[in-house]
């Protein structure tokens, strides 16, 4: 019978004890979360930039295919831009983005920078108002070469003729 009484006393003590976190423990947790955020946020921003660049590359591939269709129909790359111009905003993607994202959410503008009878260069230029500002333009050449101006200096170096540099 005394064993039963002891158990009741222990349980009674447990019920009356309060448990919780101290202010110091909460401050340590907040500090740890802050340090983790400090390291994670730049990685997240890098992931967003890389993802947007991949979308621009897909858009350039779609624009390159449209340029080839234009040449098949007219025997030249000239006149593929808006209002039948040779360079500028592509006429084929006027008012929409070829990728799955809405046109208003785009991070790049697509441009035809060179269009001759036998070759073309199309560019995805980052919008200055987007997270991609300063990330450098992405290019697709009519002969299949791909370039990314990774240092944003306006010229393509020999080591920048790739999209994953």
C-alpha cells in the first residue's frame, strides 16, 4: 500500500511543476536561426538567378527555332523582328514569353541583335528591375554557339562561349 501512495505523491509533484523555455534558451535559438539565414539567403539568391537564366536559355532556344521557321518560309533571317525589321524585339513572341511563366514576370527581354540572309544572333538581356540585373546577357548564334557574358562587360570572351561557365 505504501508503494501506491508514493506513486501518487510523485505524480502530484509532476503535475504541479511547470515546464517551459527560458528567455536565454529562446535567444540562443533566435541567434542560431539568424546565422543559418545569413548563410542560406545568398545561396537562395544564386539559385533564383540560375533558374531565371535557365528560363532565358529555354526562351532563346524557342526563339532560335522560330528564326529557323522564318528562314524556311522567307529564305532569309531578315525581317523576323517586330514590324518586319531586321533587329529588335522578335515579332514571333510579341506580347508573351515562350516559357511557361507569364510575360509580366519575365527577368529577361528577348532581342534579335543580328539578322542577315545566312546568320543570326539572338540575345536575352536581363531587365534592370529584376534580380538578374548585372548577371550578363545570354546569346544564341545561328551556327549553334551559345554564350553568356558572365562578367557583364558587354563583350564575349573566348571562355564565355558556354551557358554553364
